[in-house]
C-alpha cells in the first residue's frame, strides 16, 4: 500500500522513504480515493479466489500507508465474504495496552464470520523511531503481550495478568473471537533462532520476512523444521510462509515492460531507509539494539559493511537473481514459483501484486492472470508434492494469499 | 592498571582501578573506557597520578553482566549504590561523562553526603526546552551501509577528528570494540531512549540538593548534548563554578583534549 505519487526526482532529493520522509509530499489532490483503490484491489482478490488478503502495519513512510491495518481489515469484513483476512501483524510493543489488540482482533473475527488470521509482530528499526520504543526489551515485551492476548481469548475472565510489562487487574474480554480455540496466529521473523523457538513452543505459523528468496529461504525452512521437531512437533508446509512479489502479463516481454516503472519506484523509493544502503538504513543496526550482545557478536563476525540490499540492485538481471519479484508470462511465473515451493517446501505465499506506483488496472490484470493461470498450477503441483512428502497433511488449508 | 569483577546480587560488575590516594569513581560515556576500549584512555591515566581512579562498566557494558530489570535511570542509580557498598566507598570524588555524568548527577541528588567533589563532563540527563539531546541511535545506523561520519560528528568536534576516526572507523572496526559500542547503545536504549533522548524530567528540580563543590566541563563544539545543558547544570547546582568550556573540542572532550581536561579536573579536586 505504497504512496504512489512521488515525483521522479524523489530518490535524488530525499534522504529516506521512512521515518523522516517529509509529509509535505502528501498531495490530497492526487491521493483522494487512494484507500478505496487499494481496498477494491483486496476485494478483487477475494472474488478471484485467493485464499486470503494480507495487511500489515507501518508508520510514517511511503512504503505502506497502513498505520492501522485493523481499519482496512474492518472495511474488508464488509466487502468480502470468503477469503481469510490476514493481519501480519499488529506491532505489539507500539501499543500501550495489548488488550486493545485483543479486542480489535476479536471484533474483526466476529465481523468477518471467523475469517481472521491474527498476526503479531514486534516492529523493526523504523517503528522504534516512529513510536519511541526502546529496543533492548522489545522481544520480552512482545511475547508477554502476545501471550496475554491469546490467554484473554481462551481463559475465562476476569483474571489478573501479573505481567512484567503489562500488569492488568481485570482482563475480561468482550467480545470473544468467533474461531475456537482462537484465531490462527502467524508470526514473522528473519531467521532468528529465538523467534523460531518461541513460535514452535506455541504451535504458531512462522513467516520469513525476508524479501529475497535464494538459498536462505530453503535454509530458514530447514531450521524451522528442526526447531519444530525439537519441540515434539512436525513441519508441514502450511506452518511456514514467505513474502514475495510478482507481476504476470501475457508474455515475458510485456510483463517486464508493464511493471518495470512500478518495480523501480518500489525498489528505489519505497525501500529507501528500509532495504537500501543509500541514505540511512534503519531496519537493522547497532542503533536498534534489540538482540543480546552475544548475538550481535555472532552477527558482526560475518557482517559485510556496505553489502548490497534488495533495493540496491542496479539492473534487471540482479533483480531476477534475487528471486524477490518474479515477473513474466503465466508459464514463466508458475515455473519459477513452483521451483521455489518445491525447494522451500512452503505452503503459504504472501504475494504483493501492486508495486510502487503501478497503475490500478495493471495490478488488477496481473492478479486476474495469476488467479486464472498461475494459481491452479501451483495448487496442483504443490498438492502432489506435499501429499507425497507430508502424508496426512490437510491440503484444504490455504496455499496462496494476496498481499 | 588492574581489572577485577565484583559480584553483586549474582551479577558480575567489571571494573578497572588505577593509582593511589583518595578514591575517584569514574562513570563512562560513549567514546570511553568500557564503552569502546577495554583499557584506560590518556585522560584517566593522568587523573590516576594523583588519586585512585575506579571505573566500573555500566550494567551490560564490557564484562559487566546485563540486567534486564534496568528500565529507567533510577535502576542504574540503585545498581551503583550497591557497587558503592561493595567497594565500601562512603565518600569519594565523582566524575562522569555523558551518560556517566547523568548517573553521577542522579547519584548526587539522592546522596549528596557521599560526594566530596562532583565533575560533570558533557553530561546528559536534563530536559532543556528547545535544546534536545542528539539522536545517537539513528546516527549509530551507518549511512550508505558503512559510514559513521555523522556519529563521529555528534561525538567529536568533527567527523574526521583523528580520535574519532580511530574509535569509530567506517566499515567494520575491531570486533570487540564493535561489541562494546553495541552494549553501550543497548544500555542506552533501556534508560535513554524514552523519553527521547537521555533525560529524566525531575532531575532539574533536584539539582539544588547537591552540596559538594561541582565542576561542569563542556566541549566548545558539543554536537550531542547542547551547551545549554552545561549552563543549566552550572546554574542549578548550588556549589558549582562557571561552566568550563574546552575550546576546539566536541562532546568527547576528555578524548580530544585529555591533558587540558585532566588538568582542569585534577586542579579542581586538589583545591
């Protein structure tokens, strides 16, 4: 849900697309109706048969205009009827009281007739600065909040929460969520073993927040599978998800021609401050010290200063190699995503269709082609693969969601 | 020089000691012993010629164990009360730089009777309207993936000041230096991130409790803690002289002008 009306010289003139990006760039004359356009795109996904619609929370940036994904989710409960509403997720440490999230998620579950997938995320570097959230204890705060929310959905109230960060005397949730025992919980992570372990302990789904899909995606899957086994659980593809982007058109050539402007807008503007080294990369670094010092020492051992991030790619070939944005004809896209699924054994694909300033009609055309010509192949191929590799798996579970 | 560990409530507190004579407790800042280097800087060595300098590493810094229960500056002050008990220090000189200066001021307003003389160098801790303390957290995130120029500029008189370049090089520094820097930022994020940044609103109205003579030192070009903070300390601590400005130096006065700064401090302590 990018802000798509930046001038062509944005990258040249502005230092970042996050936190400090001047809000005088917001133009009401252009932006009127923008939210409706994005909501309609999400509703189209529901009509086209996607398994769900994915929303996320970001603040003070041009990358994602959803400081409150719950508001968009609320609109979707009214204009969609079938697909899951995936919020990935509410950034718990940014909320003064986690009960607000528990309440809003419960409302959304009721309003959507039990279609909510409840995501929780701790927030990253930019949000640390946006909301003045101290980094050192965000992980502890996050898990206390997540556990409190789930307990408020499952345990009879009122009860007292004797927590370190969110002590509450009366926890007594009204309304309760519709899904029992509680809505599915998805947690994003970036391959940190501690996040995988906490997810495994609780039986939740794990999402890789990385946007690039080389060998690391496969390794993340293997690591998560090992962690699950250590906790007496078993990996299956619907416990794991990845975030990716795609653009589908009639031919490879046409696909590239149609999406290229939006892709570069996304990479150079929207990722500036997030996944680009140009400017100041706020996402990860010593100024956002949320991991313990011992983990930082390990990270620093292999850290390469100035290494390229996704938004630093200089040409189309480098972008293709990153496997982050898969562009082409239905055949090409199906083949490449199938190969990714086969290797990474991943059941949940969170797919971003609208990139940067891509015009609405192109995003919609790409979604339609994907739904008609790519999704059936992916469903078919993964069904064969998953039932062979994971006997007993419930293949009715979601396989693709639109982002 | 010798380092040793104290054990306080099951947690290790690492400290360095140097020199003989009256005890001087030194509380470190960013470009400093423990937060960047594992050894004394020339400034401390000069101080140690006339007194016994004791420099503990803050909780979670250098080899001191982290304390996850540290949320606010008060928790660090209490930690130091226990360190003082363990060291059996009833009365001592107290010198602090930056965050260390903030802790020193907080200790002094609570226990003025323990402090013989107080020295604050580029100390944070105050809220001064219209003069916010700099954002070291954002500046600790490299520009262009590898440049710490704006961090150096914040902590020193300029980005290419030689000590600055040695302590905060672009790219990757010595692994252990990098880890110490990270540890200091992690502690800072606990006590100095919220409110943004590095202050405790009530401190200003408590400074009148300090009874010891005080010396306030600031770098002429402090780009991190504005000079008006030094002026406020000097004005509100009853027994303080005029703010002393070290010309040509930035925030890390004691690194950039070690002799001049140490001389000022030693003379004040010996008066």
